[in-house]
C-alpha cells in the first residue's frame, strides 16, 4: 500500500503513523472475531443482588470516605440528537398530504412513534416554543387543517432555519419542564452530581463533546451556574474534551481499499465511544463515575438514583481497600499458604477472577506473582438493570482465545447470531447494561494505571456506512465499557430500573421519570 507524500503528512498530522493505518487496513481484510459467550451473567452467577442491610452499609461507607477523595463524573456527550427524531424525518419524507390523512398514514405504516408524539405533544418541554415558533413563521397556522399543522410542526422542529433540534447536541435539548423553567440534560447532570459526586462541597464534571459545540455548552453553564450552585450548595468545575484525532480510523471500500475524498485525501472516521478511553486515561482521580448524557431524571427521582450511585461507589472502595491490603502483603513476600489461598479466594469470589487450574502446581514465588498480576488492575463496578428489551449491551461470561473466562459487557453486534448456541445465550440474558459505572483507576501505591494496557484490541467492530451513496467499511475501537475495559477487574450489581432512563427517541421524554 503506497500513500502519497500528502497523505502521509495527513496521517502524521492526525497523530497517527503509517504503520497504524496499514494495521487498520489489515484488520478490515482479516476481520475481527466474534466474542465467545460462555453463559449469561445472572443473579448469583456474576451479578450481585444486595440485601437492604448491605446497601445501607455500602452507602454509609461511601459517605464516610468521599470527603477524602478526588471524584470526577465523566459524561460522554458528543452525540447530536438526530436519531431522536428519526421517525419525524421518515414521516416528512414519505407522507403525501394530498393522498392521505395523518391518521391513515399512522395506521398504514404502523407509525407508533409518530402517534405517541402527537398524543403527548403538550407534555413535551419544548411544546410552547414549538407552537409559538410555528405560528410566528406561519400567520395562517390556526386556520390550517390538522394534517397541515402536523407537517408544519415537524418541519419547524427539525428545520435548520427554525428550531433545528435534530442538529443540537443531545445534552442541550430541552429535556424537563419544571414550574418555573426548562432544564437540559446537561443541567440535570449537575444537580445529580451534587447528590453523590461531591467532595468538600465541590463537584468536578467532565463532558466529552464535539468541538463545534464547546461555546454553546459554556454559554449554558454560564446561564445556570449561579442558580445551580445556590440550590445545591456546591461549587462546580466543568471541563470539556473532544474525541482525539489520533483515535480516528481509516475507512475502506468493500474491496478493503482506502476511501479517498474528492481532493485525494484519505477518509478517516471517529472510532466510536471506545476512542474516549484516551480521554478517560488523562484523569488522575480516586473515583470516576461514568454515565451517558441522556440518562437523567426529573428532580423527584434524583435522590433514589444518587443512592444507588453511592452504593456502587461504596462497593468499589471496600473491594479496593481489601485488594490494596493484599497487594501490600504480596509485595512484602512473606505469605504463608493460608494467606495465598485467602487471596486467591478473594479474587475468585469477590472480583470474579478465573483462577488457573494449574495454580496449585505453581511454585510459591510464581503464585505470588500470579496473584499480584490479577489483583493489580483497574476496578469497575457496573450497575445492571433487569432486561426490558432495550437495545444495547449486557453482562456475560466470555471465554477468550487462551480459554480464560471473565465477566464482560457485550454488545449484540459482537455475537455470532448464526451460531445457535451463542444466539441462545444472548437470548437468555436477564440483565442489561445501562452505562452505569464507577471506576477505580489507581493502583495500591496511589499511581494512576495506564488504561491502554488493559484493552482487548480484538473486540472492536467493523460496521457498514455510506459515503456519497456508496457502501464503505468503518472500524470502531473496542467500546469504552466493552473491550476497552476487558482486562479490568469487574463487578456487576443489580440496580433498580429507576436508575436507567435513556432518551433514545424524543417520545422517551413522555415517560414518568422525565415528567414533573
């Protein structure tokens, strides 16, 4: 593969190397293996279910520790809201006002999203703005037929010249309507963080965003800062970062040849949320909460959500405390057989680590090295909710190429659906990953781990996209909470459904947790 001098400069300007790009092209050619599911993680076998007393103990423990900690809340927030309005785009594209009514269109196309949207229209936080904007731009609005009104409302909501909501960053859309104001998801994350991610009345939040939206996020924070800080008695430090260019991946044709832009330059694409590992790796914090931008609730549910966040953090701190104690003992190398067995049991029972069948045959010195390697890793505690049919990843026991079985969050796209056995395991999963993580990224000496050393690079995705009407192939990095954390120590905990409230489509805003 020969690149031109200009293309080589383009590659290097991104912070990439020719060797890395060639390796990406080889990956397209060779393909990526599907994951090998051993079984679904279920209650009692990979997923913890805590008693009321255990919940209270972990909650109390976190509350006693948090003032001593450096805490960050990390929110992936780069997505535009386009997908939220997909059904409205489809409606505008396919509806013929001369031939049918909106109701007959809904029945004919089984357009349940559109029906929900219209029935619940007055309950959306942007309802008044939408009506006012539509009327301002169409003075005859009140005299129009119902069908004409629906078309105009949809156009006003989406049109670049009007509200342009589909091109908004999701975090800055009107999400919740209170008595005296409209709140964005961004604002709700601040209120929520004040309840569990503070230390000494300070909260640090980090949003990964698209660079073009930096100014609007800053403006939104400036607008609400005084009110939120007064109401929560919390000082906020807000930071932003962007998906780093060196994490972009080359796109190829269906024949695995690099896609070129009209000017002859190479066509690169962002490599999915796994690229954010580079951003996460920049933090030097004791504890990091990770939560998606659209997973927020109205105020009356926030205390319940915060409680379970604290419980997950309490579990992390307890396990970390014990792991650090064992690691210090292992470093001293003065352990008897009983202590060695105790540490191995802790790894297996508490951290879900698969101990080698050969362990008992290892020499004492190698046993200590083995235990230290298994213990001295980043830890993540992940909330899991009962599966209600939402799309996305779930908790599974996965076997790697060496035969080691570990707990992983797996997306359905990683599974070989043609394999009946694998498909059945996927189908029998009881729980779902709501992107509800608490992470410990420091070792027992207080040093930050290099998170790039704990990635399973073979768990990326190859996806099909289009460019100027032609099919192209894109490469996504191992997902941030999937293969990017494959070699972390992992604990899954059942959390109630109230903690999971994503807004994948605009009609999700009609659910109880988004309504005041």
